[in-house]
């Protein structure tokens, strides 16, 4: 049997290929995004998110529509 | 608004960097914005230290994550001078904060602004033109598989999880899009960039938009 890490990567790769098929199924407009194999394809979505998506959501005040006086800067 | 604008055309945007396996996108986006803000003022376009922000921004979590707004608040309140990357190079892991004497050259920020531009992406484009690149946070779960083209589906404005820098926009084609500089190296996407549809707050790109003043 392969070492566990190879098994895990193979499973992640299979999951990626399935995901690409789904994501590309919407690509009827020629300019729309295309999805496929890249350096992150051997990661599961959970691993990818844990390693590369490190920003926390933050609230920001609504930008005053044209004509209103902007509220003071957040800082 | 012009149909197309990109700060890269003014040669004030550094090459795309690679955060490697460090969740420091929040620091890369802020430092890149400061580098470009300096260059727009005619100062040299130097690489500034991302590692310094990762190690020293006590209100963030280093390679385990953070927020651009917290980093900007920290820079604004402490007036810490960002040193050049060559002085404090990136090592893709958390380290002890290194302090420098007051005489050390570096860049401190004057202020920053942050707003929710959802539903007002033309105003957002004006801010880009007037103030420089925009630090934004997006929901980038589907960017794992992105190869190119304009992202317009499967990118909910759900929970934001990734910080990037908008350097321009292009409204010349059928689908207007933001030009978004990432920090996953040049082999990802379109030489390190992604195109995200303008309008409709795709990926939540307009929810939290910051500009920095130096």
C-alpha cells in the first residue's frame, strides 16, 4: 500500500478533478473563469483553506453614497 | 472613469510574491499597498518587510492568520517604520519581533481608510484611481482551482477568508473585471493575478476595502 500521504494526495486529486468538472460546467461565456490542475490540486479544500486563506473577515462602514459627507476614517 | 486602468502600467507595483505555506496574505496585501503608495509619490519601489508585520503586529496571528484592517490599525497607532525586505526577509513562519533603532530608515503610514463599497463598485473604481491600489478581503475557496478567465460564478460573498490587492480594472470587454494581485506566486492564475467580475460583489470583493496613505 502507498504511504498514507500518497493515498491522501491521490484522494485529494480525485476530488479536485471532480470539482473542476463541476466548476467548468458553467463556463458558457467565453470570458468566464476556467478551473483545473494547479499547485493546489493535491490539497483537500480543508487543507488549502487552513494553509492559504489566512484572512479574518472584518466589518467596514458603508461608503457614503455620492453627495453625502464621508464619515471619519476607521482609524 | 476610463474603460481600463492598471497601476502596473505606471510601474508602481512590485512583482507578485509567494506567501508559501504561511497564512500571511493579510500582511502581504497591506505591505504591497504601502510599497505602491510610496512609488506613486515618486519614491523608490522597494520590497518592504512582510515578516516584520507578521512577527510584530501583535493584534494578528502571524502565519496563522490576521486581518488587513488590524495590521493597518497597528501600523497607524504605533507608527512603526517598515524596513526593507532585505533587512528583515520573509521566512514563511512566525518569528520573534525584531526592533530597530529610531535612526533606522523605513516607511511609516500617515493614515488609512476602510469602507464597505458593496453596491457601489464604480465609486470603488474611483477610489482606486484617486488613492491607489485597494486592499480587499474575499471568499477565495474556489480560487484553489483557478487557472484564468473572469471569476463570476461559484464565488459567494460568504465569509471572507483571503486578503489581496486590486491594482486595476478593465471594462473594455463583455464582462468588466477587477485586476487582482494575489500572493501565491506567479505560477498561479494569470501570472499571479486573478480577474474578478466587476459588479455584483463577486467573492465579496467590495465588502471591506482599504486604502493606505503614506
